[in-house]
């Protein structure tokens, strides 16, 4: 079972690419969202509302990062299944 997984994973560049892109995009969305949220400011009378806006924005960035990671994991799984059928012809 593990050997079969490793053989398919080694011969499936699409699966490897999807996993790497998923991890990379997850980190970029989290770090980019944190950077944007921490530098968010509103001048004038609305300035006191900035703190109440930052928390929902931070939560949105976290949820979006997990959605992106989930989509890449689904793509990697589909690619793995396709390559497993191609290699082992079940």
C-alpha cells in the first residue's frame, strides 16, 4: 500500500506540483493577508473603526487560505487517482 503510493507519487509530477503549489499559496495568502491587515488604516473620523474591521479581515484571510489549500489538495488527489489508474491499470 505505502509502496504503491510512493511509486505513483514519484511518477506523478502533476500531483507533486499541486501539493507544492498548495503549500506555497497557503503560506503566501496567510503572510500577504497578515501584511495587508496589519497595514490597513483609514484616515479621518473612521479611524476608531479600524480595529473592529481588522479582526473580520484577518479571519477572512485565514478562511481563504484554507480554501485555496483545500482546492489544491483536491486537485492533487484527482491527479493521483488518474495516475494510479494509468500506472497500475486496475
